[in-house]
C-alpha cells in the first residue's frame, strides 16, 4: 500500500474553503463551500469494469472455466471496494469480452470513462488488449493467480509509454492503492488552469499537457486580472487583511495598506476562478509586477488557494502547476514550489520560495504559523514566511515535460531564518546531493509535498503514460 494515499474529498475541500476564504459573511462562506463541493473537478472517477475470457476449450485455469461464477465472486469484492471509496470512484457495470467479440465496437460504445479495470478469467485473451490500450484509456489489469498469463505481455505496455499497469495478487485489498490514482486521473481531466503571461511562448507546452492529461489550459490577460481587482470591495479586503494580520506570528516589512492590496488580489482571483470555472492559476508574477501590470504580488493569494485544495503557482510555471495537480489531488496536501539550494558538503538541499501554503500536512488539517513579510527579491508587496513542519519526509518532484517526471525524497531538518534568498526556507537532508546535482535537469523549480509518494507517482506514471525518473 502506498504511504498516506488519500484524495481531496468534497468534504475536505469544502471545509478548507469555508475556514480560509475570509468571506465577509456566514452566508457568503456557505455559498462558497457549496460551490466548491459541486465543482466539476471535485467528483469521483468513473471506472469501467471489464472481464476477459477465452472462447472455451483448452487453457488456464482449466478447460471448463465458469466465467459467470468467477465474475460473481469478483463483483462482490468490487462492491465492497466501491463502498469504501465513494468519494474516489464510481464503477460502471462490468462487461464480458471474448476474443471473437468486436472489440473496436465495444470501445466506441463506451461512455466517458476515466479508466478501465480489467480482470482476466483465462488464457487465450491477449488479442483483446491491443485495441483497448491503443484507445488511450488508462487500463489496470488485475491478474489473479492461475487466471492466465496476460500479465507477462501486459507489463510491457508502460515501457512503451502506454497508459497501462498490472497488479498480480490474490489480495483484492491491493486494489485500494489505485483508487486515489483513478480519482487523480479524473481530477486532471476536469481541471482548468488559467495562464497569465505576456507572450504565448507556453502554447506548445500547454497543448502537450492538455493532450496527455486532458487538463484545460486557458490564457488570461493582465487586464482581466486588474479589472477583477478594481471591482473588489475595498472594505471587504480591509476586513480580511485585519484577520490575516491577527493570525500571523508577526508582521515585519509590509504596511497595512499593502496587506489590504494582497487580500484584494486574492478576492479578485477567487472571482475570476469562479467566473471561468477554473481551479488553478499561474502568473508571470515577477515580470508582471515589474512592468506595473500587477496591482499586488500574488503570494498571499496563492497560499490561500493552495490551503483550500485549489492551485496558485508563481512564475507562469506550467510544469510545477501540473505537478501540483497530480500530487495534491492524490495525497490531499498542497505543494511547495521551491528554488533548491545545494550544499553538497552537508548532503543537504535548502528549498526556498516566497509562496508557501500553511496547510502542508493536509487540506483541512492544522496549519503552520506564518510571518507576514515583503517579497524578498525586491522588498515590495506582501509574501509569507511559513514555519513548516520538521522531522518529516517530503517528496520532491516536477514534470520535465508532459511525458517525463523527476522525483526524489528528503528529510526536513529545520526552518531557515536567513536574510538571503526567498522568505520561506526549509533545510533538508538527502541521500546523495552530489548525484542529484550532477544529473539535475528540467529547469530550476522542484515541488515539495509532505509524505513519501515515490511509488504512487511511479504507478501514476504507468497508468497515465509518463516516465518517472528517480533523481537520487
């Protein structure tokens, strides 16, 4: 079983939104929670069950295999699994296919499904798989002992970049680990990312991610952001700013008016996300602020979105945005996009950034304390220095492109309070900093998630068609 595997459930998402949205009234908060619960990306995956058996005659497990009897036994186990994962999956009625059936017609007749869960009941069925795999629908084969040899050919599909995985076991409970993965597939298909950038140089990358995962990536202009900002009630932002300051350990550089601007920007983004029916946004914030196109830095807004199970990512970084969509939807914990700092003499990496969620241990879980700071690189606006949990394992990862993902783990030693670099900094110990440095690729950022999700990400890679490389 993968470690700490749980999705962002509707209840978790709604509770987190209700507690962090800083709404101006109880009624507004209640409405926001209801909208979050009904969001298209926040439902269970639809998984089609499929049973495969030969046309009769010789073969494993024996010549006179009773397909209907086998199916009845499996159906009972699947009913229990579905009941345990009502927020994650919805199984569709299982179909029985044999080699002499019209497989292409069956595929073309499928409703909109997120994945196929296949069960081999005998040998002599391998000709059924190629058209199913070629359809691009993520397919998991559950191979019971003595049911056949399909696992031996099926295992090669992921190495060819196909969306497929195989589980060979007598324990139906081993399927439990794939339920949050099915939901992640659904979540990424239904999510919508707003990309704010002056140029369109991310167009090909956005198209590649959309093709691979089904995620909608839509451009948004700085002018649209500014118009939304101008329409926010200043008194509402002032009230939220007072609450935000009251919740901080302390406030250092920013003036109260700057904090109000930061919260006003947060409400503007919420309005845009609601209007565009989106759950993620990434902005070229450094360039936009320097050019005077942003009325405030988005650091506080991004922290709050990430605490709620939505996604705010800096520097128009689609790689890190898609990484957060993948891992947060699986584990229920926000990501921390960072600039890694190597210290090979101590086998350590310091991860630093001015955007940090406070709910790093789980959406709806107790939050970490924070200090209100300015943005470190230009000492402008408002950011947060979050004092993150220590003594825990974190997973570091990022998409290098739509078909390749890099991953490693580290142990968080301490928070670093140092005037250099970004505001939030965690010192981590790694197994081989030199090795990671020598093969470092995929641009600067890495995204940290509390917990060890390496094996889960590798399974997601097989089912979702991307290659996973361990960096250490």
